[in-house]
């Protein structure tokens, strides 16, 4: 069984930075899509970044490319999302999620696997960016 716990959210001004963490319990070292998703009030949940554990490939949504970086600490079994140059439109609840996939890539995890196919979810952490 996999459990995910996010932390690191908060309130920042536009242009600021935050680093989200997603601590995992359970074996997700291989054949897993790990994703960061966000949902703003009144909007659909959207994927922002993904990591495929078997080959460590990553993929980003265009809205965050160049500003956000996804990374993984295998020893701590923790997924991170470094968010720089934050803008008010980045305000949302951020979730990490995981699903097992025998084959894949970062791009596959974010573009081909819908958020409703992800099996395991954290509780979410709020990010608020003021102008």
C-alpha cells in the first residue's frame, strides 16, 4: 500500500518561490508514474509535472515549464516540486499522486494518464500567490 503526504505549501508574493514535498511510504521505486497536480477553485484538476520512476524522465505542462522543477530523493522516498517565479494564477491546492505503469515516461505520465487514473493521492497542500 502506498501513502503520500504533501507539505511545503504557503502564501508568497508574485515572483517568490516554494518547494513542495511529497513523502511516500511503500515501494514506488520502479514502474510508477509520480505526478504533481493542482486544482484551483471552480476549475478542473490539472497536471503540472510528472516523473516516471523506471527511467527518471520528467515532463512539464507548458504553463509551468521553465519555472517549476520536479525531482526525487530515492533515499528519502520523497518527490519534490520546486516552484520559482510564482504567479497569482499558480494559486491552487497542489496534490501529488502515483499510479503503477509497467511502461511509460514522464510525458506519458502527464499527457496520457488522466488524473482519474492515478491510484494514490496525498491530502493536498495549499499554495497562494498574491500580486
